[in-house]
C-alpha cells in the first residue's frame, strides 16, 4: 500500500497542481506518516439497525427482549460513531433489564468520554458485580481512573487485566501508561519485564518495542502495512499506531505533534476501537488545558 506524507502546518495548506514549477519554498511535512483510506459505514450495520427498529416497534415483545434489541442497536450506533443515539438505547435497555452487564460497560465508556468519571466508576463497578470475569470492565474502569487522575487505582485494574492475558501487548501498554504517571523509570522496567512474555505474533509488540527504544519510529512506521490484507485492517492498525505514538510524544512534552497524531487516529473512522474513542477525549483535555 502506498504511503503518503501528511502535512500539518500552523498556517494554510498549500496544494501544488500538475507539474508547475514555483520559486516559492515548499513547506516541509511535520509528520511524514503512512496514511490509509478512512473507513466508511458498513451498510450491513445500517440495515441491521433498520431491522432492530422494526422489531422494537412491535409492542408485544417482552421487556427483556426489547432490552436486548436496544442494546444490540446501541452497539451498532456506537460502531458508526452515533454516540448520542447509542447512549439513548443503552439507557433505555438498562431500565428494562438492570442485570445486563454489557450495557453498564458501554455506559461507563460513554461517561468516561464525557469526563463524568464518578458515574463511569459506578457503571464499571456494576459490570464487575454482575460478572467478575468480564475482563474489559477492568480495562475500561482502569482507563476511567487513568483519565480521572487516579493512576494508582488505574494501575491495579490494569494489573488485573494483564494478569488474565499476560501475552497481550495492549494490556502491557495500558499498565505502562498508568505506571508512568507514578514512576516513569519503574514503569519502563515493568514494561521491559512484561515484554518477555508477550506474544510475538501480535503486531502490537512493535508498539511495546517502540516504547522501550528497541525499535526506531521510522522502522515502526515502515512496518505498519506488513501482513495487512484489507483497507479495514490497515485503518485499524493505523488507528492504534497513531494513538500510541501520540501518547509517546505527549509524554515527551511535544504536545503539538501528539495532537496531530490524535487527529490522525480520529481520521481513520475506526469508531469501535478504544484508541479512536480516547483520541477524542485526549484532544478535548488538551483543548481544555489550553483554554484554562
């Protein structure tokens, strides 16, 4: 897949047409990165939403079935980036069926994105109370705690999350992000220790190697298309790569570059991914800090 340089400049974006020559100096790209085609909505999801809506119009359905349909439709809305519609369905579903753990999980994510952290903690607590084997409730509560500036508690949730699948690079990365807010040197040492047990077949070990300094950024970016067989898979990988690159630059204090990478993660339109969801929150938080 062809890689295209992306130009991020503080001024206007210059577009060169044809092969015209000009004496005007050309702006240099700040970020020279691989770029994929943003995902478009899957028409099958839209058809499924229409079908669920038709079924929900049948008032004779039992409440638990309506709740499940609302949850299913909410998940589809969420996958299309229609967060308000998703949240409406999730809230309706949980009123009809209060023991539907997955609904609380999604509501917790939405509260986190709205920076309503106390409500988010309550939602994830409810998930774990209903199903303590729900791994991703620990991830999502850990993320809420991380953004709620409670890194010590986030570390505990991420440790639990990693312990349940110690070969997963993403789990090791989130633990590192929380620990780095407490002790950067200790966090790096833990990540290096966890690296030994990670699944080398997962492409995300390259993110860990990038963080540890075992892989250069140029090599990391050059390897992003390796093993990719579809535009969707490429967009998903770029979404993850951009997000974790943004976090790396953010930690270095290079906020402008970090913001550009967060914007690139959003530009993939991979709405279902954690990295896409929290890229938006990161930019909101950065904007709030600049306005404050």
